[in-house]
């Protein structure tokens, strides 16, 4: 069984080349796409299909096409996300909208989707995989849509209460769906006919990844100005949604008020207060328990044997706080 | 042979239903999608495949899936366009970004693409059609990208000179590619193996449609405040690109300066002046000749016999000025 590092060493370069092939001869779109991809990334969604197929005893071109497609889909969402969230930097580099304007960022995100489609229409990619990918992407967009609805004031007719149920639906779409499709797609490449368990495992690990990222924002040791930045941005994270749904009224109401305060009006004192509310309201502890329980549950499924160390890898950034 | 009106009468409702089926159970995305589609539209890209297949003696489910897909792709681009161009109204109704904000407009445009993909993955849709559609959409996005590059000042490293060559490349992507794929897709549904001529005819009629729209902006009789609005917006239309490429320096330089003036600084007197420059520089006459020649050329190809009256229909809004 290969480790993620071994899989990455073997396929990182072919994966980059396959993505570049899909972007080729697209003029300025290609230039922007290469700039964006060069900001970095571990290419997890691209490598997982290759890694899984290899550890199931397979090989071949199809998994490379599938991995490249999922990685391109993902990067399309990143380019659009940066614009939607008004983020000016991605891994220290100006984001596409910041560098070339919002219209070109919309165009590049769109283009990544069609570059991805093209990879999926390669010979050897199993029938039905493009449908699986398209439905997953519709679910990703649905999750993004719900995320913005959860940030609206309750008086807005489009608002959705920021409960833990909404969070789960949102994250299952936004982060779970594409991981689910990565796993399902890889299984299809290996000729597996009943892929439900692969899809479910992928969705669950996507959720784990999301909740880990939320937890990291609160317990990360990257310096004080980083901790709690999601709170300032008004993000409805797992700890926030859990606390709003389960803590006594005085805690949940105040927490919601802080999270809903516009970024520019959110003082450091308010972030400190929100951190205390998450602690007192049980949200921090609940998040920790979620991560411990879900990682155990994921590891107990036989599929996890094909991706040795994957669950641990996802939890590594927050391992010190578990 | 059915006319467009007869085709529209027969398939408009099934087409709307097929699109709605693809959007079903997508929560708030479905709500926004229905709102957007209800602002209107003639569904030309959706009906053309159905119309062409019927007049070639075919029928069946596949053309409905294909028509719905192309119409959904097109509407995804419209939702993104409105945001990119800062347009607040579409056929008198607030645009998606105006009503629900830019992030949700990005999401809805994205979602339309994946609803379209889903239609193309229906049983009975010919192999290879999804690839044709995906490549066409990449070309559409490429055209949009080029359009923004042509509006940049020459000092910007990403700028592209607003010449007639750039215009042709831009419009062949932005408007031609999807019409080309509509025709090619319909031919594939009918089992045609050599589809190049269908694609080429579709691209050419897409260009005709674009140039007609550009001409209409100058010769439309919908009241003074409408004529020349593209000039105020800085759009590089066919008449503008032609004049910049072919007119004497004093005319082309001044025209380019007016077109590049920000919308808010463009006075009515400047628009009047630009109209005169287009007249004096030959751009108006060249556009008229283009429309006359291209429509003759399109009508002379046997494919046009399957779509009776289509070319005339496209030219109808500007017929009074030809």
C-alpha cells in the first residue's frame, strides 16, 4: 500500500501535466490558470483517485483524467470563492480578481469547469462518471449557496437559520460532495459496480476536513491575529453552528450577534468574547468530540485500508488540540 | 418544413419542463433559476436543435435533452454577464446579482452549467456530444475573456488591440461557438457523422446574430436614449472594431478615445460624435455590407433549408436599415 506521500511523488507531475494539457491553447485563460495553479495546493482531490486506484491494484490513464478533472473543478470553485469572499490573497499571492478584476475571475472559474469536463470526456473514462461529477458539482454550488443564506439576517426572506442541521447540509455539499465523487469515480475506474459506500466514505471525510479546518481557525498556533479570523468574517463554522443550536439562549444569542457583526466593526475584544462563548457553550468541546468520533468511524470502514494514513493526515494540523 | 414559430409552439413547453426537471430539488438555486428564466427569452438555443432534428425527419427525447442543455448553458453565461457588465436590469426585472448579491449570481451561473451537464448525461444523448458542448463552452468563456482584454488600455500587459481581427475571434467564441454546437449537436442526434459543415454554419449564424445586435444598437428606432448605448459602455462592437482597423488615423484614434472613456464621463455629445465617426469612417456601411453578404452566404448553404426563415428572422430587427 502506497502512502499519500508516495502517491504524490509518483503522480504529482503527471497530474500537473494532464491539467496543463486541458488548458492548452486557451490564450489568456491558460495564462491566468497557470498563475492560479502556481500559487500552490497539495492537489488532494487530484491525487486521491490515483492513490486509491493504485492501492486497489489498478493503474492506467483513466484515473489520471479523473484526478485532473476533479482538481480542475476544485480550482474553479477556489477562483470563484476568492471573489465571493473578497479575499485578496491566496497563499501570499494576489488572487485572480485582485490581479485581473472580477470579470476575469468569473471567466477563469467558468473555464476551469469546462477544462475539467474535457478531461472527463477522454477515452477510457467510465460511462456515467461525468454524470457523477456534474451532480457533485451541483451539490458543491448548492452548499456554497446555503452558506451565504446562513449569513443573512433572519429578516431576509432568503435567510436560513445557522443551525447545526444547516451546517451539516451546507458542508456535505460544499466540501463533502467533491470528495465523495473522487472516491466514487476512482471505484468506477476499478470497475466497482456498487459504489455507494465509496461515495459515503468520501463525503464523510470531506466533512471531517471541513470541521478540522473550522477547528484549526480556533486552536491554530500560527499567532494571535490568525485565531478566530472565521469569527470576524462571519463564517458559520461547525463550532459556531453547534453552539447556536445547543447552548443556552444568552450564549447563543450573543455569539450569533458577534458573528453577524460586519468584519470591519468586529473588535479583537469581540473575538475574544466569542472564543469564550464557544468554550462556555460547549461548541469547542463538541467539535473536538466530533473529530475524534468521526475519525474513528471512518477508520473502522474497510475502504480506509486503501488510503493508509489519510484520516490521520487530515487531523494532523489540529492533533495538538485533540 | 416547420417554421421557427411552429417549432416554438410545439416544443417551448416541453423545453421549459425539461429545464425545470434539471433544476428540481436544488432548493434556493432552483428558486433563483426559475426567477431568472421567467424574465423571458426566446429560447433560440434550446429550440434550434429540436427544430433542426424535426426538419431533418427525426424526433425523440435526445434533442430535448440537448436543447435544454444548451439553453441552460446559455443562461448560466447570461447570469454571469449581467454581473460582469454591472447590468441592473434584464428585460425590466432586477438581475440576479442586483436582487441577491454577487456571490449568489456567481453560484447560480455555475449551477446552470451543471444542470446543463446533467441533461447531456441522459440516456440516448449521442456519445461525444458532452465533449462538443464542453469545448464550445470553453470557447464561449475564451471569447468573453478576450472581450474584456480588448477594453483594457494599451498600456496594460493583458490588453489586446480592438481590431477587427480581435473582434472576429472574440465573437466567434462568445456567440458563435454555442450556436455551432447547437447545430453540431442536432446533427449528431440525427446520426450525421461528418458534422463540420453544421458546426461552421452555426458559428457563422452566431456571428451574424452578434453583428446584427451591434448594428441594432446604432440604428434601432427605440428612442434616442437607446441608440449608441454600447458606445457609452465601451463595448468593442463590429462597427467600432472595423472603423478602428480601417478608417484614417484621425477618425480611428478619436473613436477609440470616446469608446474608452468611462461610462459616467461619456456625454451625449460624445456619443453623437462617435456616431458621426462611424458614418464618416465607413464602419456603419461596412457593417451593413457584412450583414447583407453573410446572410446571402448562409442562405446559399443547403443546411439553411432545414431552418426556413432563420436568417431573415435574425436580420428582422435591423431590416429597416439594410
